[in-house]
């Protein structure tokens, strides 16, 4: 058992790393809060001063704000739906004994190791290109006109790209949970006459509930900050159809050079993300305690 001296020594040795981490977190946050109450535009740096909550009001009342909120929710919800549903199906498939099972598992999780800009460029040029993309060629092959996915369905296209990247993560977590299920329970249910659907519904799915909640929590935290895929493919357009909250903050800071409004938008985004995270943590806590 540790003594008071050893605990004090441990705290002393850990304190430099903890202080460095706090500085690394607090300084950018403090600067963001500072600029959020300042009139600061990179195009007119001489016109600066306190405006207090005017930047927040300008960001929240912007016509693109609520559309960005809606697009963010649709993006997160669409990706979660695809990854959780697809992850369960793929996990059930590759959990079965089959030839080359190890190779199949490596291929399934390989998209997770591709950098987001590269993945976005691959989908943009190889699949979604309306002139010579694979989807365009497939549509021509069956006598249909090519469809401009990024131009006519930009948000849905981004959802597909992001879901493709996150599907291996969900599959890996769900496959691990599925393999921890006691096979004797499934054998007993089969002997009692339960068909495959009932075995999945009443045994497998409840067993996967905790893994699903973990997948939802982790993915939601990361999906709220999706930016690169949008920047590479649609640049938030056409218009604001694929502009999310994160991209709106980027647009204010980089494209419009309005650091003050962008900082206020960043604070708003952090607050909303924390609200979502707290809600999910409460839901997951109840599920894990059940």
C-alpha cells in the first residue's frame, strides 16, 4: 500500500506534465475568449477594441448559423446511422468462419488508416467525378445520365465519405464485443428453437448495447469537428448546403478574415459540443450501470 510520502512524491513528479498540459489547454482558450469580445479583422487591424457580446450576436444571428447547425446534426446523425448499422452487419459477417478471415479483417479496417484529405480526394476524383468517375461510368453503363453528387447532393456525399472512414472503427469495436459473447447462450437459444433473427434481437443486440454507446460517444465528439472533408470536396457549397458549424467558424476566420466573430463562433461551438458530450455521457453512464 502506498504511503503519504510516496503519494506526495508521485504528485511532485507528475506536476510538471500536468502544468504543461494545463498551459497548453488554457492559453489558446483564453486567447479565444479574448478575441471573441474584440473587434478584430485582419483586413483592418487598426480598427480594434472591445465590442463585448456583439461578435456572439453577429455569429448567432447570421443566416448561415442555423443552417450550419442543421447540417452538423444531419452529418453526425447520418454517419452514426451508417457506421453503427454497417458495423453490426460487417461484424456479424466477418465473425463467421470463412477462408482468408485475417485478410478480410485487414481489408475492412484499412480505410481507417487513410488520412482524411486523401480519402476525400479519392472519393471526389475517383468516385463522384461527374465526367469520368466510377459512379458516372456505372450510370452510363445502364443507360442513365451521370449524376453530380457533390453539386446536387453535397451533404449526402460528405456523409458517405466520412462514414467510409469511420466504418472500420465501429466494426472493430463491435466485432470485439461480439466475440466476447458466450457462445453457449447462442447454442442454448438455438436448441430452444430460436431462429437467427430472434437470436440476434434478444441476445446479440443487447450484448452489443454498451459497445454501440461507446462508438456513438467517440464518433460524435470527432464528427462535430469535421472540416477537412468539406474543405477538399465542396468548400461548404453550393451556397451553404454543406456548411457545418466548424466550417462556418473556419469561413469567418480564414475566408472573411474576421477573427473576432470566428473566435465567438468557436466558443459557441465548444459550448454546444460540451452540451452534447454531457448528454451522451449521462446516457452512456445509465447504460453502463444497467
